[in-house]
């Protein structure tokens, strides 16, 4: 088996509020590392980046804490690069969805081809400070990866190349298109982005992933999961509580991610937007999610 490295990015500065910064500790407290070892995975806990909890950034209300988020992503990228270069499988626990950019920066294009990103999320994350008043960069990460007009310069400079990704390197899965802004829908059309909807993912999880994977390049693959893709009633885990009674259940997501991580190209799995405070009234939710992760990660390391 390939070695699995686990690293946490407990940072919610790019989020809507504090909470995601608690996710790495919550998953470890639920036994993630020993359960992986018990399942036969050669797992190494690489620890966490510094904890940084959200607070209002009143000086930059439309792109809050952009420079701090950029610094966090630069540090995460530097931590990930030697791991992926040694062919480790990697689990990154966020934090918010901007961590997917660090994963892709670490998966430099090689002789095997361009790297690909399977982006499993209810949202496109294609907004910019000019297209939304929210100011939360976790709704803007993929816009910065594609270097769309109006993005924050300090964030785009982190990765050493611009754009970080070309449109054909990304496939979105699980999107609820009526929750997108008009700007995002326009970008999908203009750039010809590959999109699988939330309903399609819930109806046929494995087939939805199979079709998305077939569109991605031949190089190494990162799989990013925003837990708001889940039906919040089935699994109350996400910072965004709007996904009630729609989207895949936790079991359906497990089927989808098993298909994704069994792809020989897959090397990095990143988890974003998990807010442990959301499951305070459902103490089984995080242990259920940890069990899903263990099963998916066993597949990730076994097929490499």
C-alpha cells in the first residue's frame, strides 16, 4: 500500500464565520488516525497548520483576510509538495474550500500529463469580490484558480503560475445551479465548464463520478469535497445549512468517493466546509463521516 499522509488546515479566515477551523481536531477526536491504522493503512499524521479563526475584516469587506488566506495557502502548498513528490496519498482536512487550490498547486503537471481536479460541491465557487457582497473567499476559490477578471492579486500570485488551472482541468460534481449567481452561470457557459448536478449525483453516484472522471486530463488527480454537497438532514456537517432534503446522503457520497479514489490518477483528497458545531445535536454525524473517510481512503491507498 501507498503511505497516506494526513494534514490539517484549521483556518476559517476565508469563510463566512468561525467553525471550520475546528474540523481537523474534531475528525481526529473521532478516531480518524487510529481507525485508518486499524484498517491496515500506513498512515502518518503530519499535524496541522496554525489555527486561525474567522473574525470580521472591516478594512476589506468584499475580500476578507485575502492576504492571510494567501499566506495559509502558500504554507499548505509547501507542506504538500514534498508529500506528493514522494508519491504519498494525502488527506487534507480544512478549513474552507480554498484548500483545493493548494492541492492543485502541489500536483504540478508532469510527464504523465496535466493534473485534474474533481470538485464535489453544491456551489461553483466562481464568484469574485466584484460579483458578490459576501466577502467570503470560500465562495471565490475556483474563480481565483481560473484567474477570472476581478480576482484578488495577492491570492493569484501564490501559486507561481497564472491561471493555476485551465477550465478543462476541472469537473464540478453535485452543483445546485439555482444557488449560483448569474455571474457564475455566465462563466459556466462562456468557459464550457464540465458540470454534474446535485440531482444527478444523488440519483446515480458512481455513474455521475465515472462520467466526470472521463472528462479530466491524464495526469494526477485531486478530489475535493465540500460537505455542503450532502443532504443536510441526513448528515448535518456543513457550514452551509441550506442543503436540506436535497443532494446525496452520506452513503451515496461514500459510493461516489469510492469510485473517485479508486481511479489510479487520484492522489489527494481534500475536505472542506465541515463545521463541527452543526452536528452538536446529532453526535453520530461526525463518527459516520469518519467511517466514510476511512473506507474511501483505504481505496485511495490500495489502488496506487
